[in-house]
C-alpha cells in the first residue's frame, strides 16, 4: 500500500466531487464574519448554515469544500 499525503488526499476528495458537477469552494475563515451565534467554526457545515435556513441562495445546487475546523 502506498502512502498518501494529506494534501494529496484532500485534492482527490475535492476532485471526486468536482467530477460529479459540484462547485469547489475554498475553506471559510475559522472566525465567522456574519454569525453572532458562533465564536469559531467548529464544523464543516457551519459556514453553510445561511443556505440551509434559506436566508441566502447558494452559488450552485451542489458544492464541495474542505473546511478548516477546530
């Protein structure tokens, strides 16, 4: 079995979803800009909360990201 580095694994993950017509987004900041209910981003889905609540329209129906989190 060949060793896969973290950056290579992350890239393979993102590339897989891009081949399935997902829009690749960059990582969101660890300190949320417009969400007073959170001190830090503690999960990968927290920055997308406004889309799930219908407060904003996402850039596309399918997105992928590799989110920094604590």
